């Protein structure tokens, strides 16, 4: 599954176009490598996303094309969340 689609389906980012912009800015790392919107993600991958002053580290647990809002958080596990002072 493409990175931008996973971010939208998992509801980590609300819109796929916004997910693409964030990925193209180099603010997403998958397994330590900078990821673009078209990068394929797999179960078990570790992803780091920088949201402004926050760095979120998650592990991908499941991939589904569509999920209900209540089940979206089951697609990933939050490993670490930290605030960055810039």
C-alpha cells in the first residue's frame, strides 16, 4: 500500500493530498529512510512522522483498503511521541 493512502486510511492525516505534501517535504521516515508519497509500506515497518513540533514514531500492524473510523487506530501502534524544541 502507498504511504499517502495508508496515512489517510489510518486517519493519522486527514487528507491524502496533505499526506503527499508532508512526505514530499521529507518529514516522514520509514525504517530510517526518507519516504515519498508513493513509497510502499508493509506490516512491521517503523514510521517516524514530524508534525510541527511533535515527532511521532509508530509501527504498522495491519494494512486495509478501508476501515471504519473506530477501527482506524488498530492499523498501527504508537511506539514513541516526543516534542521537539526548534
